[in-house]
C-alpha cells in the first residue's frame, strides 16, 4: 500500500507537500505514510482515493484495477 500511494503521487508529478496540503497534514506526516512508518487512518485512505480517483481497494493493494466500483 505504501509503495502504491507513492507511485500514484509520482505518476502525477506531485510533491509530498502538495498531497499533504490536500490531506490537511504536514509533509513529514505524509512522508511517514509513504515510508510505512505511520499507519494511514481510514479517513486519509478515503481522501487519497477520492483525490486520485481510484478505489480504496486499489490503494490497499487488494486489486490491480484502479476503477471505482459502482
């Protein structure tokens, strides 16, 4: 999951600072999420999924299909 959120960010040429601002957290906290040094709260997972337009299951690496099921 940690690699996936980094890949999503890098694929969009975003900095950790930009994503952290979107999540309303510090760059250091977000960096800790990407490094797996801090558990990602559920509400942050949901924000990330909405921000990137992917499913939470995709972020959690439960599927390789980024599409959101409806």
